[in-house]
C-alpha cells in the first residue's frame, strides 16, 4: 500500500455519499453530452488531417475539463471511480485485517456493501 492510500471506516465513506449523490449524476450527464451533444466534434476529428475544425470544440473541451475537475476532486477525497456510466464508486477499507472495498452504486442513499479487491461489483456482499 502506498502512503497515499487511505482506509475508510464505513462512517467516513458514508459521509461522502451526499456529495456523490450530486456529483455522479452530473458526471453521467457530462459523459452523455460528450457522446451525444457534440456531433460536430466527431466530424472535426475525422477531418483533422485536413486541418478541420469545429464550432463546438470549445464547449466540448470545457465539458472534458469539468469531468476532469469533478473526477479529480472525488479522487482527492479517496474515492475510486469504477464506472461513471453505472455510477460505481469504491472506498478502500480494512475488513478482518485485509484490504477490501466499500462499494457504492448511484443512487444508493448509503453504503451497504463491500467486496474483495479482486472480486469487483459481482462480488458485492452486505456489510
């Protein structure tokens, strides 16, 4: 474990959930925007070798910057974003002396599951 790793208690992890309930849906919306709202950017990317451009380019880049900012803010708190599309966030914890993840899925009101590091979402078990 690196010195940057933080072990969460269930109370510490649950204290982050209110922010996740705001940020994760926002991140999901921004990710959806990237794939659906800026068709002109796809055309520009395809024409980039021909010196193509896009009037939507600035908005597209701003969307990416917002995603990066929000993701980095959550990760700086110790959250491990496992899947924005599915709203999955893990928190490193100790259970019976071994590293595990507390597992949260949007829009759960609190963390009620954990799983082994290697098990992933399919291995979720009630706390």
